[in-house]
């Protein structure tokens, strides 16, 4: 009867471990899909923001052409081919310059979705009041300062957002890799436990079918082995689930010992 009960219990434990491995694999697949989606969104947003910064740079350069001609950077002159140079030298006209592609002829090809860049914290300050309308007789320098400052602010907001996104992406990737590694370790441990239980179950079933005098002792030995494996598995689960708590407790003990040693040495923490 003990052998039969052991076989039934072991069979249930094997089934539970197998189901746990399947659930763990499914969870890893879901985490992987989510990480891929987050990474794709990160790349897409970074590309859009980079294109927006580039587009704002082009806009600022064009504004400088009107407001601050000394700061304007003209586009590079087109290099004529050898055939075109010969034609020009002979009195011909150079071929027309191809208009730059991209958005509004800026050469920026990535579509940028304009959106408001808000602070990420919950206690973000209220937005500033709207700018006053430019007067009919406002000086050119004052007008240029306001427009160019607004462009610089937009670029600064985009740069800050991209830096925050890079940090968040790195943290998310590190968390994902740690989760995958922990899952792989748990899966390997459960797989070994299943193999051990299946071996113990096979021994128990073999012992149950034998009629030799040592049948009882062999069954007891198999049962004891299975109990050890079960206890070992429970201990491993406990260690894994309480590792962080024990680690924090150990850090606290070390800190207390250091403080006690400092007090004995004359330190004052008051």
C-alpha cells in the first residue's frame, strides 16, 4: 500500500512539475514578445525624435538666413561632372540642381509625428502662459530671439526625452535578461527533479511487481530516496523564494555589527 501511494504521489508531483515548466515556458515567450514590441516602439520613437531634431536644425538654419545671416550655413555647392564642366566652359548652361527630397525639401525623409513633450513626473509644473503677440513695431532682433529660443527649447526637450528613453530601454533589457536567466535556472532544476522522480517511480513500480523477499526493503529504499528528493526540492524552492529577504537581513546584520564596532571604538551616532 505504501508503494502504491508513493507511486500515485510521485505521479502527481511529476505532473505538477511538468505543468509548471510549460507555464514557465509560456511566460518566457510572452515576456520575449513584450520585450520585442517595446524595443520596436523604442526604435521607432527614437527615429522620429532624431528626425524631428534634424528638421528643427534645418528650420533654425533657415531662420538664421533671415534673422542672423552671419550664422546661416549655405548648402554645399553642387559638383559638376566632367561633361557638365566642358559644356559650361563652351558657353552652355549647367544642368538644373535637383531639389532635395524629404519633408518640405529639407532632406529629412523620416515622417515625424508632432506631439507635445510633457514632463514624465506626476508633479509636473503647469505650462507657462502663452507668448504675447508680436507687436507691429517689434524689433527684428527681439523677434528672432523669441523664435530661435523656442526652436532651441523644442530641441532640448527632444534630447532629454531621448536620453530618458535610452536609460529606460537599457533597464528594461537588463530586467528581461535577468528574468530569462532565472527562468532557465528554475527550469533546469525542475527538469532534474522530474528525472529523479521518474527514476524513483520506475524503481517503485519494479519493486511492486516483484515477489522476491527483499521487495519490502527495496520499496522503502526507493521511497526514502524520493522523500529526500522531495525535501531537497522544497528546500531549493524555499531558498529561491527567500533569497532576497535573507540577503537584506544579512546586510542589516553586517551594518549593525559595523555600527557596534564603531560605538565600541568611540564613535557617536547621536
